[in-house]
């Protein structure tokens, strides 16, 4: 995956949530791409935060 694929707000939200960042980086590339597609459709900071918090909550 190319760094340029990462939406800026998604990167900032991941940086503020180390658990989510760790889990995202450990996901298979296909799942990462699916989350990135969702991140590209997010229209607010709160929505992005919910997306990232959902990554951290994955078991």
C-alpha cells in the first residue's frame, strides 16, 4: 500500500489512537484497502473518529 492512499484525516485519527494504528497495520492488505475506501467517504471529524475507534475495538 502506498502512503499516498492514506487520507490525511484518517492518518491523524490513527496517530491519536495507538491501538487502532497497531490493529490497522496488522490487518491484511485487502482489509486495509476496504477501510481506506470507507475513510475516503467520511465527511466529518466525528465520523472519522468513529471509524478509527471501531478499528481499535476489533477483537
